[in-house]
C-alpha cells in the first residue's frame, strides 16, 4: 500500500505526528526546536531533526536485529519516519550507567560516579507535573501499567541498555544515561519514541567531552557540532 500523509494529530516539543491512510501507522516529523527544564528554556539546534531521525532509526534497526520490537517501520525522508501507531504507556523509563544530571542532584553523588549496576528509574509522563519520579507500586495502583507490562518494560530496558552500551563503547562513546518510552501495539509492549542526543547522555570515552543535549541545557556552545560528531561516530551522514 502506498503510504499517504494525512492530518496532523499532535505537535510536541521536538516532533510533529501525522495520521496516514493506514490506521496502524503514523508519520513522525522531527523538528530543530529544542527545549529543556520542562519547556522553560527554548531554542533551536540547526539540523537536529535530521540527526535525531536518522540516529534513532539506525539504533532501532540495531535493536530489532537483537530481537527488541520497536515502532520503527520505514525512514521516509531526512526528517520523517513511518512508525507503528502505538498507545504510549505514560511512564518515562531512564536507564543509567554513570551518575549525571538529576541523579547527581538527588543523591549528592558526583557526576561521573559509576553505580555497581545499571539503574532503572520510572517517571510519570506529565508536563504539568514536571514528570515526577514514581515506583512500580504507583504504576500498578494508578493503572498506568500492569504487572506483566512492568516486568517486560524492566527486562527490555535492561536488554536495550546492554546492547546500546556495547555499541557506543565500540565507537568511543560512554552511554551515560538515556530515556525510553514504550507503547502498546496489538497487545504487545514495544519500544517507541526516539533514541538520540536529545534523550541520551553521550560522553567521549577518552576526553569525557559531552556530545549531547547537555551542551544546550548548560549553554556550553558547540551543540550542533556535538550532534554531528555523534552522527560521524555512528557512521551516518
Ligand atoms: N531525559 C529525556 N527526557 C526527559 C528527561 C530526561 O530524554 O524528560 C533524558 C536525559 O537526556 C538524560 C536522561 O534522560 O539522558 C536522564 O535525565 P535526568 O533525569 O538526569 O534529567 P535532567 O538532568 O536532564 O533534568
């Protein structure tokens, strides 16, 4: 079936979502708009939409090869991708291999400290509330996910972390932490949203230089160059 883009369903902070003539599929369109601190800081990162689209698709392809089902269907253009139409689980999962960001603030542990094992966290997806941290009891008690879904999300997040950590180590990058979102699709839980320098912390393994959105959040400059450098490391143009 020839895919046709239909009406816009949603415009988020970094992406637009369109319906298609196939009810099982949506088109996401990546923008250059950047926000941080729950929308308080706003700006543009030139070319970011292209980087995030291509990188996310590449990484989802890699995960699919390792048996992780994702929403990725087909890259349509530099900024647009066909994805499965999932119902997003209202939980943001964060996996951490190195202490940084909010974990450092919350615990007083120094950025760069290495936990004894990867740390799995959950946050309730709510812009109004600023994505508060939750635990599995909250998720179950308030009906955000079932016990079976939570177990699958936990196991899949660890598997994804193991795959991505090894992949990035191979291109000289420490995968510090990253955010995942899952969706329900035909009764299954699959990986959705994106995996990009917007949603991951990447540090150069040798110099520990930041190659991700922290350069924007912290006004460090060199934001576009960092995103391009990550593309180069992965071998994408
Ligand atoms: N993250 C994200 N979206 C969010 C919150 C966090 O993509 O709404 C990513 C962020 O880029 C980082 C990781 O999740 O790679 C952990 O973020 P953290 O909890 O340290 O929050 P931050 O310090 O960014 O506020």
